[in-house]
């Protein structure tokens, strides 16, 4: 019996707001932590979750890669910018 690994190009590039909520719960991520992981604002993630904006395909693929690999992302704590 052979198992095949999913390749990044095999991942689904679309994600619904409901799927995003489920992924956030599975990865134990808050919206703010998800934003830091994806490199976008927490406002953008809130728009994704509320269905106001389509989820960027690269963001969907990255989150799916984490869930498919059963790995929890190591997201750094928020730190204010020093001016």
C-alpha cells in the first residue's frame, strides 16, 4: 500500500468563510494570529471570515498546507513597533 503526499499545486485554491473558520479552530489561531501568519492585517482576516472579501488563494493554500500536515504554526506574539 503506497501513500501519496499532496503537493502544493494539488491544494484547493478556494476557501469559503465557513471553511476558514473551521481551519482557524483546527489550527488554534485567533484572527489576529492568523493575520500575523499570513502577513496581512487583522481587518483583512475579519473580512475573509465575514465573507466581505474573497480569500486570497495563496492564503488559502498556506492554511490548507498547515492543516493537511497536522502541524500547528508557530506564530510570534504581537510586538508594537518602536519609533
